């Protein structure tokens, strides 16, 4: 179909253009609000700054399509193919992207607030500076796989309150990202970079953060029960009030970490590096600290009842008022 014909028919009130071949078409800046382009071939098309609010683009071929600055708020992009698409600065507020393929897509500074991203493929996508507040990326048994964000660039992204339960963020770069109050239960963050990220109050229960980089991250009041943090780097991270009950922190780096009043009951801290860490009033009941390095750590008024400390290095550690494994209180 010729572009002029489509636009004339749309102006006349027609909205049904399902299955048309519009590959390579130039529709930049076009007003196509509410148009039905489901199943349409728009590969390599130019839709820069187009108005596609509430448009139906389900199962459309949008490989390599230019959609930078386009308004796709509340659009239906169910199972659409957006591989390598340019969505720089696009507005996808409340858009339905379930099952869509955004592998290697450019979503720099995109607005994905409240978007439905269940079962979406975002491997290698560039989401730097994107806003995903309240976005739904959760895993649902028998319905939706967790979102695939492996290796995605999410530096500085806003993910406040986002649902990322079961999502795969292996080796994703979340440097400086905001994830406060987000839910990442059972999420995979193996090798992910979360340096200086804001994870205040974030739910990371049963998450896998093996070898994750969390230097200087803010994890105040974070929920990390049963989380795996083996060999993770949490140096200078703020874990004040964090719940790490039964978490696995073997060989993790927690040098100069601030862990005041954190809960580490039954946590595995074997061979962990806790030099100069501040564990004032922390609870470490039945924690395992085999060969842990606690040199110069602050354990003032900490509760270490039944903790395994026999092979830990406590040289220079401050234990004033701490309750020791045998129940005695240090003076």
C-alpha cells in the first residue's frame, strides 16, 4: 500500500490496515492514533515521532524500525518483533508488550511506566536512563516466563516499584539504577553490575546474585532472605536494617559495609571478607562464619548466639556488649 493512500483513508476515518506491507515506509510524524496495524510488516520503516497512541501493533514485524520519540502509550504490541528497533525516547506508557522481542533494541530514555513486559525478550537491549516505574516483568507459572534482560544496559534506569519477579538479569548493567521498592523475588542477577544502585526496600527474596557487583549500593531495609550472594562484591554497601536471614554470602566481599541492625540469622558467611564492616546491633544467631575475616569489624551489641566463630579472624574487632556464641556478653 502506498503511504499517501493509507494516510488519506485514515483521515477519512478508516483504521483497519491489518496485514499490510509497509516495510521501509516513511511515516515519521504521522498521526495514527488508534490505528490497527496488527500483523503488518513495518520492518525498517520510519515512524520517528509518530502518534501511535492505543494503536494495535500486535504480531507486527518491526525489526529495525525507527520509533524514536514515537508515542505508543497504551499501544498493543503483543508478540511484536522489535529486534534492533530504535525506541530512543519513545513513550510506551501502559503499553502491552507481552511476549514481544526487543532483543538488542535501543530504549535509551524510553518511558515504560506501567508497561506490561511479561515474557519480553530484552537481551542486550539498551535501557540506559529508561523509566520503568511500576512496569510488570514478573514470572507467572504456566503463563509467562520471566523477562529476559541478560546483558541489558540499564544504567541509571528508573525501576521503582517494578515487578521483576523471576526475571533474568544475568550480567545486566544496573549501575546507578533506582530499584527502590521493586520486586525481584527469585530473579537471576548472576554477574550483574549494581554499583551505586538504589535498592532501598527492594524484595530480593530467593534471588541469585552470585558474583554480582554491589559496591556502594544502597540496600537499606532490603529483603534478601535466602538470597545467594556467593562471591558478590558488597564493599562499602549500605545494608542497614536489611534482612539476610538464611542468605548465602560465602566468599563475599563486605569490606567497610554498613550493616547496622541487619539480620543475618542462619546466614552462610564462610570465608566472607568483613574487614572494617559495621555490624553494630546486627543479629547473627546461628550464622556460619567459618574462616570469615572480621578484622577491625564493629560488632558492638551484636547478637552472635550459636554462631560459628571458631575459625573466624576477629583481630581488632570491637565486641563491646556483643552476645557471644555461648550466650556470654562481652564487656
